């Protein structure tokens, strides 16, 4: 799997230079029914190349309170509907990727946030001093749970097309990344198979094949044994 490009996300300072909004916050009213995590992820937009790089559109990272990414996404989308701003705010995404988690002998696929504390928003290109841009900035900035835009100096900084493509490509990866609860050099116990209950040290981890090589002591010497991730557990 291709390595995810690291983006340097800076603290928001755009609100220091753009006009301040009026009192009160814009945002969605709390839902009476708590949304499931599956519903949150199922709604993520599947975008074409044309939508990603549409002329006059730009992608921005918006800071959120930790753990409020999906709430902010829903609040922004609801605000866009209420303000009839669908011609200025086009997509709101919480970047995630599938990850296979190995824990206590169980394998399960989970969604992992690529950038905790951030929501990716596609809007018209925000230009300082432009009334439409300022109004849109205020609408998003004052949505409940938003703390600001990722910015540089006096204005929000749009992501490059390559950066956006890297993020969305990671979301569409066919092979989920595997996360195991042990590292090379750590002691583990073999939980099943012919070497069950033997203790050894992790010598190599192959996430592509889902295999781990463990060095166990047999007949007075260390012997490498290749096992499935599910056959070992951390001590």
C-alpha cells in the first residue's frame, strides 16, 4: 500500500484578518436520534476527478474539536441546506481509511481517521476582501464545533490538487492497512497451532501477507516460526 503523504497542518489564524461575524453560532440543531458510526461513514462522498479539481473550487482543512469531526460535518451540511449555499459549499468529508485491527485473537475492519481534528471542505475559492467569500467563511467558521480554518498568515490556505488526491486515494484503497498489537523485538505467546503456548520474540512482521515470524527456543536453539497474526498474542 502506498505510503500516505504527510501534510503539515497548522493552527488556524484566518479569523484574525477576516471580518468577524455577528453574535451567535450557526449550526445544526442536535439530532434526537443518535447516528450510528456506520451511517457516518456510509455517507462519505465518492467523487470523480472532475469534481475534485473543478475550476473555481478549492479544498480547505477546517479545524474541529477533537472527536467532533462527524458532528461538524453534519452541522456544516445542514447549515449549507438551511442557507441554500449548495452553489458555494460542494463537499464536506472526514478523511478516513479502512484498517484491519488484530486484537485478542480477533480480526476486524475498522475506520481510522487520517487527520483527527480536521474536516475537509470543498468550497468556492475563498478570496480575501470578496464579500461572498467573507460570508461563506463566517458561515463555516461559526458552525458549532469548528475552531477555524487551516491558514497561513492572513488567509485560509487551499490544498493542492496532489494533496487532495493523496487523501482521497488513501480513502479508496482496496487493501486495508493492518494494525497489530505487537512490534519487532516484543515477546508474544503463540495461541494456536502446533506451537501453542510457546513464548518467543517477534523477528519480522509482514502486513501484506498477514504473517509474523517469531523466534522460539526449541532444543536449546532459537528457531524461526512463521505464523498468522491471529496465532499470536502480546504478553
